[in-house]
C-alpha cells in the first residue's frame, strides 16, 4: 500500500494508493514535531492509548518521506505509480 497523510490548517487527509480515503478537521493549526525530550521520543508505527498501553505496527515500512508543504492530489497520485 501507498499511504499519504496531509495536514493543512487543521485539516487531515489520508490517501491510500493515491485515492482520498478519509479526512477530518482537528483543533490544531500546526503540527509540532519537537515534542518529547529527544529524538527517540518521536515514533512512527506506535500508538499510545488512554490507559498508556502501547501498540506497535506489525509489518514493514519500506520508505518514509516528509515534505515541508502539502502535496496536491495530482502529486500524491504520481507517488503511487
């Protein structure tokens, strides 16, 4: 699968294989990637539930890419090729 998540002024969008799958507006205008007390605090593939139980992604992540801007839907579809 090709998974792309965009964030712009509180709007999250999730694309699977180049197709918009879901969107949601949240009460944040910016994402702060500096949380935690070190580089090992930011983890992808992990979720922490209310009771502090941790769950981890069971699989492999082949590539991880980060852009400093929101990709257009056309750009996202090109990534899926």
